[in-house]
């Protein structure tokens, strides 16, 4: 088994790690060309994306003795530990120093660019020049580090490790569900679209959580219903007593009905703009209040500007549905309007969709601000009319999804597809 086979997906990053490991093991092939192998690599990204696994694979593939340094001592003692780690690595060169969660070295999550710990790391890296010591670091928040520490010569390669998406997410999920008894209609692509944007660790936890629901029910297989319950509980913090109420139907309270139509509005707009994009819609009660959400998956092949416009119209779909059905907005519309205005504001002021005269360009005046706000409001009005037009043309689909939510509380992509089939293809 190759050292990097433990990394699922992330093929581009794996290729770069393989290149670095080759430079560490076969330095002569590079020095003969008059070039020096990289002195350091920093892997940064949100917790749970697999940075430590990648670092471990590189250490194993590099064939060098590694010396690990992580924050496990009080500040005063830790500075001495950093120095001792580098000194031991120099004595054992060629070697690797692994700085695990380096952004935690100085007072946790806060930014302290002049902290003694970072000054010490910089000094130790500089002190290893010519000693054939490779420095490897993992970082959650790169913004907490001083710029001087991140420059070339200290860390020649800096790689961002993002949450998996697309094929990477599918490969990771296929790995996690292997050996588990899922029903036949659940595949890696379905789960990947449901959990788009979540870290590897979150994906693993959710799949296991679905299995726990199945085990508690003594089910012979893990079903999509179990997976939906896991998402509701772990991602949206829905209490178990509310989750178990799904599917009972009969909730005809006016405020709950409004939530159902609100979420149906989001779903219809999304399905019309990007067919097959809705992965999950739910309406439920929590802490005495009615809540809902609509999860959508966007194909990266869709043009970036189109994705932004779709996001705006989708956000306004809930308000448009509430107005069409009840003649007024519901409380959940405020957050949607904020989201729509925020995206439109970026389009107007950064992308100049309403003309170059509204571009920020470092200017700051009351007149410019007033004209930008007027243009943004007009754009939101235009997108809102588009949302209402979509709902008017697809009223049967709106009713079908809303009624489904009132009956079941939660709808999957398969449920949405069935409703669309019953109503006829959306316009």
C-alpha cells in the first residue's frame, strides 16, 4: 500500500505531497539541477478536513525521522519545548519537524503576531538553514499567524485544504459507507449532495450517527430516513423528540403552515433555476417555535455569476411564496432578505452590474452610498419579481411540496422528484 493511499480524494494535493516526498527522499536528483528541495510546507484549512492525515502520510513517505511539536505545556515551558524540538531535529538531520496546529501555539484562537512562540519558531527555522531539516506545519486559521512566518524561505509551499466537494466528497463518503449495511437506493453521490460543504470528520460522524439510529430501531439496514434524522440532529440541533414526530402529519397550525409554504417557495425556485438542486427540505418545531430549512446543491459547472443570481432569487422564494399564499411576509423572511441584499450589494459595488459609477474604488461618500443603496434595492425588487413569476408559473409544484412538508415534515430529493412528476415538469 502506498503511503498516500490513506488520503481519500484530494488528488491535486496528493500529487503535490508526492512531489515533496520525492524531493525529500531523492534530494540529489534536485541538487544536481542546481535547485534546493523545499524547506517547509504548511497545510491550512478548517478543522476536520484531513490535514493531520496528510501530514502523517508525507512524514511516512519522506523516509526521515520526524520530531513533533504541539501545544501541550504552559506558555513558559512551551517555548523551551519548541527550541528543544528543533535542536533534536538538527542533530538527527536529515529530518522533519512537525508543528501540529501551529496557530494554537500562542493563546489559542486569537491573533498574536508578536507572540514569543511565533518568534521562537521563526528563529528556529532560520537556525536550521543548511541543516537539511524540513518543517511541516498544520494550521486551522492562517490569519492568526504573522506574515513573516508564512513567507517563502520558511514555508516554501502553503496549501489550503478545503472541505471536500464533488468527486472528492463522493470518494470519501464511498469509503465511509463501505462495509455498512445501507439500503440500495443510497449511494455516495446522493449523500455527497446532501452534505455538500461539510468536513471529512463531519461526514464520518453523520454516517455513523445514521447507523446509530438504525441500530436503536433494530433495523437490518441503514435507510435514507435514518440519514435524514442524523442530519437533523447533528447539523440542525433538532431534538430527538421532534425528529420522532416526523411523518405523523396533521400539523395545521397557521404558523406551521406558513413555514411549510415558505420553505416550499425556496425549493420551487431552486428546482426551476437548477433542476435537481434541492437535496432536502424540512419544516419542524423547536423550542416552541416553527422552523424550516432548504438545502440545495449547486453544480460547479454553472457559471459563477449565474450561481450568485440563483442564490438571490432562491433566497427571495420564501418571501414570494408567503406573499402569494397569505398576502404578507412571515417572520422567517427577514433573514432571507438580508441574505439577498448582501449578495446584491456585492454585485452592485464589486462586480459593477449596475454600472461602473457605483464601484467602491476606495471612495466613501454619502452620495455614493445613497446611489448604491438605491441601485441595490431596485435589483432586489427585480429579482423578487422573478421569484414571484416562477412561483406563479409553478403553483402546483408549490402546493405539492408544501402539502408534503405538512404531511411528512421532511422531503428528500427523491420526494421532490416524485412531486414534480405528479405535477408535471416545472416551467
